[in-house]
C-alpha cells in the first residue's frame, strides 16, 4: 500500500531530491493492483526478493536510490515463523548482499521501512530516541535485526542506509490486512464509508499514528536527506500523532458526525487487547524532527488526509 | 578456549545443576587441542554448525542443555564479513531451526555466549541493564542479532534461551587470538611468563574484565538457573571488574614485581586506540548480580586465577 503510494508520488513529482527520475523499478511478491503511469520508464517485477538471484537482478542496473518496504506484516509474521524470517530478514540480507557483490564504488541510498514494533514492553509513556530495541513479536524482531544489518553494512561503506521506524499507518485504505493494528484504521475507514466497524479494545488505549501521505513523505525525505547529518545513527523513529481510541473517535465525530461514530461496535477481544497493551503509546522524536521529518499534528488532520486522498475530498455519509 | 575450559569443568563436576551428566557432545570447527577425559561419554564432532545438516545431527539426540559459544572473534569478523555472518549469525540460526524441527515438547536450555560488543558508542561511563544495543562492529552486530533471535525463539517456546554478555576475558592463556582486545591479556600473560608484551594504548584506558574461570561459572549458572526468574529478559550483561590499564599494571606489580612490569613495552597504535576508545568501560549489572552471577572483585584476583589455573600456582618470574 505505501509502496504503491510512493510510486504514485514519484510519478507525480518526476524527480527525487531535485534530480529527475529516469527509471523506476517496482518489485513485489504480488502483481500490482494498478499499473503506474509516469513520465519516466517504469518496470514492474513480480518476484521473491528472498531469492539471491532476484535481488542481484534488481540491483544490476545500480539504482541510485532503493526503497525497501517489503514485509510480511505483524499478524502473519507471528503465525508463520518461516515466512516472516524468510521475507523480512532474508529478503533484506539478500538485497544487501546483492549490492555488496557489485564491484566499483556503487553505494546506493537504501531507505528501509522499519517499524515501532522494534520496541517492546516494558515501555515508558514516552519513548526517546535512545530507547533500547527489545521487541516482543517476531515481526519486531525481524525489523530490529534488519536495522542492525543496515547499520553495519552502512558503517562498512556498502550502502548509504537510512531506516525509518514508521508509526502505525492510519487511515489505511482498502480492506483490512493481517496487521494486528488493523482496527486503528478500520474504526475510522469503515464508518466514513457507511459501514460497521469493530472495536476490540477499550477507548483508553493510546497509540502512535501517521497517515499514508506522511509515510510517503518520510520515505522521500529519507531518500534525499544529506546522510552525513545522521552520522552513525541510521535508524530513526518517525514523528506521529499520539492519540487514544477515544481521541480517534472524537476526531471522527468532528469530521463525519455522530452517525458515523454510531457505526462502531464495541466487541472487546482479550487477545487483541493483550497484544496492544504492550505497544508503544508515544514517542519523543526529536532527532527525526530536527532532521526535517514531519507528520500530522492532530488525528483530525489524519482523517482529513484519508478523505482527500481516498474519498476525493467528500464524505459518503452525511456530515454533522 | 572457554569451551575447552567449560568441558573440563563439566568433566570435573560430573553433573550440572545437581543432575549427573550422561553424555557430552563437543562440536567445533577445529579439532580440539586436547582430548577431554570424563566420567561420562564424550563425543567430539569437528563440523561447521552453519551447515543445516550439521546442526540437525547435533541436536538429534535432544540434549537437555546446549552451550553455544561458537564465534568468529571481533578482529576476524571485521576483516571477513562473509565468514563472520556465516558462522556467528547463520550458525546460531541453524541451531535454533534444527531444534525447532524436532517435534514433541523438546525445549532445551540454550546458553548463548554473547558479548559486551553489542554496545557501541556513544556510551555512558556506566552502562545499565536497559541500555540500547547499538553495536559499532560486525561482530557486535552479529551477537546483537543472535540475541534478538534467541529472545524470539524463547518467547515462541522453541528454546529456553539465556544469552550472557561476557566481559572481555582476561587473562587469556596461550597465544594471542585475533580479538582486538587481545592486548588486555597479553600485557599480563607475557610478563608473567618472562616475555615482553606490547601495550598499544594509553594507561588511562578503562575496560571490563572477568577471568576464564568466571566465564565458565557464568555459563554453568546460566544453564542451571530457574529461567522463570528471567521472564522475557533473556539477555544479561555479566558482572566483571572495571579497571584501567594502569590498574592492571599495578595489579601485575603487586603479584609479580617490577621486573614483570618492566617487560611491558609502550608502542601506541592509533588504530587500536581508535577502536578501544569506543568500547564499554563499566557496567551496572544489577540484574545479573541479583540472579546470582558472580565475577572477581579485583584485577589482582583475576591475575591470581591465571596463576592458579595456568601456571600451577607459581610464577616463572621472580616475585617482588
């Protein structure tokens, strides 16, 4: 989803960091839903990055910038240990090794989409930039291992890596994915589309959000920033909005009215609650902010992005 | 070296955690220097753990306790990226996967020898138990990745893992290995044996030490402790002695006199200094101490262990 939106953004801009784009190579395990139209050459590859020859083929033309978003999401990585490690860890390692195998002074900017799932309980109310990465899920473990790899390969001069820990992305468009965090989006998206949504946790649950548009902006900024400013610290927690579920619902009420809010059904699910209770609630992202990464300021803005980008700016249900 | 000493200790004790040992399987990439004699069956395997079939064969008999010490040391892991990742990371992963592949309720205690190299600059004077693991070497990266793997496989019930971050082990017997920290041992060992030693760094350099005997005791304690006491925190920094090079030399003087100290040649090496300057100096290991892990209290004790265990209790050079 973020990858597709990034592709659209690059196509719209036609350039990255002030340099025009000649060629975009899109690789995914699945056929893309829609074809990207751009003013530059777009090549789509359906392949498994965790196979070394695939990674080699992808980097053979020595792209200057690589965005590595590939991921088995949290729920699936927890259910299928093999698949999670193979795609999330081995895929990243194959990519790094394919880059290393190229001789000469090839050293691409590699932007890696990490996750706040690298942080696990016990967590403070506000997590600082230097907080330890001790995940409590296989997904978070795989992301934390990739951060370590990226940092080491960067230190060794093989890539110019930047890992950005994305907040939970909301409001996600489309249908729910297998991420355990899916309800954070669906309690907003479904009512905005006149459909019922299920809320499995109490309204006091606080979490860390940014819009898909902010996520794309993070990726672009990570690709274009002077990486000398990062020094050895190549892993950055991205800014976001810390909001309770109650705050999300209040924002929904302000944007779409009480009828929309009425579509949310409370169906407490202890297993989801247990998982979510150990998740991050808020971050101090001073480092990323100082480096120019920007997210929304309020959850209402985040809903506004969904309405603009996914609903063409108008609400299917009656407003207040 | 630690593996051989652990084998000797197990042979002497004949038991582990109050239970008698039936069978000891020793696996190493190289033929052991001396054969272990014990009151139980000892099997020696020379094999490469990073080959999946080797790991499978090693765990086929379902050992109750596995000590995983295998490592390409820091200097070599920095020189040979392929070998370091293959042995230090893939070897550990193959072992975990081989255990997972066994059906039934097999869940061995897996004691993993990690390292304080998981911590990298910038470092505080005293590093606490919750300090972030951001290594600055490939060796430290590989150890940190293994800690993440071990924690995840433990959380998932595949192993009952305990990772112990060993201090720099001194006084190492024998000849220097390729660890960058080798001089910390050789400035003591060589003079004690009447030989000249080279000191490549200033005497103000402070570092974190424990004896080989303490390291073996850590491993045995990690193998026998009630792991329920650890909860989810499976990675523990081990206690040690924080001492400057000057303090080491003063301890040498007290143990072996001025003549021994006179055998240390100052030959500053900026490349060693640069590496060492970013190394840990001291830890607060409250967690491990509360769990009963014990090291020496002074560097003089550490020298005493070398004299007892390696020199039969007497000094080849004249005492003070």
